[in-house]
C-alpha cells in the first residue's frame, strides 16, 4: 500500500459526538467510503441503532448525521503496508487538524475511538496539542468494528457500542 491519505470528516456543525477510526482500510480507500469492508461491523451497528435501511452510502451517512454523529479518522496520512493498524509506521503519522475541527463543531461532547490504535494515536499526537477548553469532550474507547478484531461477535460489539446512545442520539 505504501503512503496513504484518509478522507475528510463526515460531519455537520451541530454534530454532538465524533467517532474516530485510525485510517481507512484498503477496501475503504478503493471505494472512497468509511468502513467499506463488507465484514466491518460499523455500518450494521449504526444502521441497527438508528433504524437506517438505506442501502447506499450517501443515504446512510446522511441519516447518521441527522442523529448527531460525525465520522472521521485520527490520521490524515501515514505509511502502511496492509490494512492492519499494527502495520502503520508510527514514524510517518500525520494527524488531522483537530483544533480546527473542534472549533467548527463546538457541540461535540464525546469522542468515541473505534479501536485501540485510534485512541493511542489521539492521546499521544493530538490531545497534547489541543487548546485548553472549559469542558473538553469525554473520550471513550470502543472495540474495533474491523473484521480483524474477530475476538468479539457482532452482538458483543453492538452491546459495547450501545454506549453512544447514552448521548441521547436515538
């Protein structure tokens, strides 16, 4: 794969939560869609939570946005040889512009990490550079929806991810 670049955020100014992955997979990059791998649990979870029946990506993303959910990745660019987070070369990490994102999305009160890599990169490379605010968003790590995270069933992942509904997003 080599040097790869991520996508812009899917967001609205009134988004209330932000779900952060690490970097799109090979399949996602090929399709230019977040969580495009057919075995990734992200869209089945979101569609179940928000009663989304739209089969096409633009309609699904629009419906998720209506529920106050923004989607992005911690990384803007990196070098990675496969789709696995463990293959990201940490020396090549370039993070997205979170100070700008948060200034344009002041209602974000919670950030949910889709897996451990997203959380660790954010905590190491992003959080220390964020401006101090009176009430920073709460941070939560969730189990990865990736098919590579096979230690949990879809139902177990759904149960863990249900915490995002605590934000009153239903």
